[in-house]
């Protein structure tokens, strides 16, 4: 974020104050699903007692170089691709902490969850350095395409490790087991009848260096007419 601030408006009571300016009576949940189907980004705040962060989320198939530019400029966190657990298993993708034999992977106390969902980092083999907007969008869209038929993909032939796109492996039972942005995003994609692969990126505030506040995230959503959801709204509809 480039110092965006929404002013006094907030959602500290856990309610969703953001609805489409074109249709203020629209169901925010259905609006978010339609946005994902159209290839538009949505915003999801997990919970104040969890990470307390809002992520900008796209379906992986919709991520163009311009979308990568929005993720790095308007969100500013880590650009990750979340995959459903069965897709990641088909690709033989481990949790990172299980794959790396190093003492630093032990004795984690995250404070907001039992474990991280991080897996490997990848580049598509058709990319050069892997970090440009064009390269990252190529990798992300290719992951989205691969997730449509994971058993037919020779993952190592198409992607190389390490790379510049971080992969996240969802919990097997999604929201029944974990309520992180990984699971929230995959649950939304599934509800929208899309392949279970989404991009998530934390929204940060340039002025404070902290996570963007819910009030400012709502202001950003209103400015661009993007859907905004609280994590509990997703859980209540899908769990």
C-alpha cells in the first residue's frame, strides 16, 4: 500500500461494512464468488485473534503481469499460490518444515496456528530469472492450469525448485481443520466451481510498516469496488 488510509470507518465488531457500490444490497459472499469467477481480486481479513491480516486474493488462472504488479504495489506482502491438499499431494509437494533437515525448522511457536502451510518455492521452466511480473504470472497461471488435472502433470518437468513463487499447501479438511488464508482462499475457489489454486498476498501499510488495518482494507475495497469478506463469514457459509 502507498499510505492509503480509510479514515474513521472500521469493522471492529466483526461485521462486513463493504458491499458493492453498484449494488449495496448484494450478498457480499456471493459477490466475492462472482468476482473470482470474473478474474477479479477480492480481499479477505482472517480474524483479529489470528494473523489479523487482510490478503488480496486472485484465482491463479486470472493472474496477469498487471495483477502481479497490483499484488506487489498495492498489497506488498509475500506473493504465494495456495493449492488444495490433494493437488499438492499429487505434485508430491511437502510442507517446507518437513522437507528441510535443519534445526531451525523445529520448535515453532507461531502464536496464531499449529503449523505453517508453506511448501516449496518454484519457477516455471519457461521463465528466466522468475521474479519479473511476466515470469511470476507465467508460473502462477501454469500452476492454476496444472491444478485442474494434477494427476496428469509431471510437476518436475514443468517447474523448477527453488523459485520466486511460494507455494502453500492447504489442510486436508480445509476450514474444519484450519482457518488461514490458504484454506479460506481454496474454500472460496471451490465454492465458485473453480480449480483449487489461488494467489494470496498480505496487504501492508507503507506508513506504519504493519498489516493494513481492516478499516483501510475496506477503504481500498470501496475505492476499487472489490469484494471484501471477513474470515468468519466464509467459515459460517462453508464450514
